[in-house]
């Protein structure tokens, strides 16, 4: 493997990790602040992708489609919180899992009913199409580089929101002691709805951004949701910094594993066998990484003790 190819795969892993961060950031906020296991978070990712594909198809404007993905996912997320999730806060995790799993089925069938069973496609806008030359003469996709920059900008914005604003102070207080913050006069119900809508909007944005790389189809959010749970376990529940670190670790591990393991095994195995064995082991690497982190620190890299 050449150095240029390795650097390109590192950038691909970073792009994948940033996409996972957009999913995991909302998930870790919801779980950390509300103590809620939300299996329907992947459906919000799917809703954002479909909303973006639909608006892009109607208007031909990709950036308007991104805005639509944020708004659609945030509105659906707020409605879910108001009508379903609000009734689950005092229930045990099993009931939360069952209720949010039911939401997955509802949203999947509703999306299939509205958009059909065939995948939709979201085209990369001309201004972001093509490649850009990075230092060292590396040619890399401008759109993937834009995803990386957007993800890092969102991470910085979330960090400032949580650590430097009054809203962030209330979110942190609600995470630590919801009864006390309610006693101080903060409307905890409004805070919960706002946090859930924010997490949903981030998931929708992630789905829209990825929709231009792969097809937009029913059920696309569930595989990403599993990886997002891995990310927050590695990074630490409730930590934005942990979500970013965990997402980048998972993205790099998965991408480099799928690229390099077949090459490594190919040095002493037949190419077809090396590809099979390498791909199988690569799919296990992120879970091995998660197990290793939990053995070292059971609360995750940045989780509270």
C-alpha cells in the first residue's frame, strides 16, 4: 500500500467518523440528559436523508435540501418527544426499548408508503463536486472533505453550546440532577423537547450528507445506529468530547481495517482467502476496540465515574 493511498484511507476514516459523530452526538445528549434509550434515532437519520432527497428533487438546490433535513428531523423529533417519549422517562429501559423499536417499524412503513420502496439518489452539487489538491499532492474528494469540516464545525459549536451558554448550563444541570433544576424554576419539559429536537436535527443532517454518497433507502439508519451506540460506549455516555473521540476511533479503525487487513493477509494467503478473512476480521475490529476500551475504562474514555 502506497503512502498516498494510506493517507486517503485515513481521510476516508475521518469522514466516516465525523458522520458517526453527528449521529452519536444527538444520541449521547438524549441518553445522557434524559436517561432514555432511543432506538428510533436511526429513523431520524433516515427521515433527514429522505427530506433532503425530496427537496433536492423538487428544487434542485442541495443546500436548501440540507436545511430541509435539519428542519424535518427536528420537527419529527419534537413531535416524538411530545407524544411518545415524554411518557417513557419514568419507565424502565425495557419499555423504552420496546416503544422506540415500535417507532422504527412505524417510520419505516410510513416512509415506504410516502416515497415507495425504491431508493432515492441525492446528487452532489457542482460546487462541491470533483477533487481538491491537499499538501503533498494528494487528490481528495471535495465533498468528503466538506463533510469533515462540517462535522468538526458542529463539534466546536456543540462544545461552545454545552460549556459556554446558559442553555448549555441547564442541559448539564438537567443531566446531573433533573429534580433540582426543576425546583429552581426551569421548565424541564421544554428543555427535554429542545434537547431531543437538537439530537434529531443532527441525525437528520448526517443522513442528508451521507445521502449524496450512497443511496437513500428505507432502513438505512439502523446499521448506523448500531455504530453510534458503539461510539458513545467507547467515548462515554453524555460526553460530546467522548462522542467525537469515539467516532473518529471507530471511523479510522473500520476504514483502515477493511483496507489493510486483506493486504496484510495477502502476504501469506491466497488473494481470495485473504479478502474473505480480512473482511471478516475487519468487521469485528470496532467491537474488539470497544471491548478493549471498556476493559481499560468501563465508563468510556470521557465518561463520568
